[in-house]
C-alpha cells in the first residue's frame, strides 16, 4: 500500500462534464511519487480528459486535485510550472529546434546562457543535438517527437504528463525512442502520468496502472496485476484476456466450464456460485502429449493465424473454445495443422477467477 508521503498527486471525487453529461468520474486515485503511472483504457474512456484536468486546462464540475497535499488550483501558474507535457502530436512552433526547447524556459525567466545549456543537454540526451539549428518544419515525425520530449525534460519538471507520445511514429523509431525514454526516466525520476493504449508499452514503462472504461476508474495496481488479474469482464476484454469462460465452482479449487474441469489457485468464489474463468492466450502451453500436470485439455486446432512474433491458434474441446499463442519456434516444433489434435495445458496459477455478478 502506498504511504501518504509517497503520494505526489491525489484525485478525489472528480467529475468532468461535457455538454452537461459526465465524461469522467473518479472517486479516488493516488499518483505515486517518482514512478510512472500508465493510464490505459479504450478510446473515449476519459484518459485525455484526466490529463486535461491535471493540467488545469479542463475545469471539473466538482472534485479536488492536490499536488503534495496542496490544491492544484490554488496557484495555477505555480502548479503548471512544476509540470511538463508532451503529446502524440509534437506541437512544435515555427522556429528552430533549439528555440522550441528553450521556449518554456524563456517563459519561466531562465537566463539565456542557462537556457542554451539546458536545451543543448537535452537535445544531446535524446540523440538529436545535431538538429539544434534546424527548423521544426524540416523534422521527421520521430525527430519532432524527440524534440517535444527534450522540451518537456528541459524544464526539469516534478511531474510529467504524457499523452500517447509514441503513437505517431513508425515501429523502429518507436522502439528506439522508448528505449531512450525509459533510460532517461530511470535517471531523472519525475512523477510521470503516461496515457497509452499499448499493452507492451504499459508493461515496459509502467510502475503503476490506472484503467479507465466509460469514464470510470475500473482497476488500479501494478501493470502485470491489471493485465493478468482483471477485476471484471470489461477489464478482461480490454486487456486482451481472450479466454473468458462462464463456469461454477464444483469443489475446492476446481471449476466446471463448458464440460471441462479447471483447477485454479485464485481466491475461490462460493461453492456452486457462478464465476468467470480468465486465461490469457500466451499462458496456454500446447503439446502433442499429455503429462501429469493439472488442467490438460484435449482439443482440435480449428484455425491458425500468424501475428508478428507469435502464432495464434483457435482450438475447440467440445463446447469450450480456446485461443492460444505460441512463439514461432515452439509452433514449428509442434508441426500442427488445422484439424490436428493437441493438448492445451494451463497452470492453475494462470486461471484467474472473477465472481460473475451478471
């Protein structure tokens, strides 16, 4: 549990409206100091609205936002000067790269020599020092995003607000940019709120996660906990837990789902109570032969679909439908084709159980 002294920003009883309708409602959210909080959720879930409220550019219908225990709107200018932001669109002005990075420092009254030192340091740190004199309009998308991030870090903020900063660049550029960004974050350790829709990005960069759906905060915790232990069906569907089976607890640690018995080490629901059994596709291990481990399901391969570094297979065992993912090397070693029989193994620790309130 996060102690009070480790909480940098607090959100309490927050309601933001648009057109008279509530588009964001958060009862309580704590942002830990010097860590990365990833804000995830589907489009329209309120992620950017939350950032807008924290930037003090959106005015809540009600609620309290505090920074180090003090109301953020008590002195908006001072609060904003403790923060920096970067967005999916770099939002650079029509001037040189160096001038763009220096601009927030100039607004804050930093002298010219110090502005130049900070700008050049952060441009070098993001690998674009050679572009300092180039006009912003001459930059590629990846270069522009590096300038935007250099500008955000140059003011040495306590709090960083980032809205999908890597979404608008191509995959190789994105990978390089995230690698540099992660290294810089580990060195500087600002309190960071990062909006992202990308699971790998959230797991790689996040220390803490907050998941929004339809304007409400549905789950918080470590990113691995949110992705592997979803709180309800809606969360499970968003985080990619594609195997969600309706079942009932039949005995201690054992559930029945579509005629299949599944053991689970998760906290049990009441005997006979309805439950949702959730298993991520990558947690299903495929084999040609049975062994002595629990949760072995004999199934038939119904479809095979390559997806980047993995192969997705759709399996059927009676009324139970499964989706499994395996690395290419493992799939090639199995030599499976549509119509073949296979053993799907699921560790009891990977069967997450949700009480089915529906």
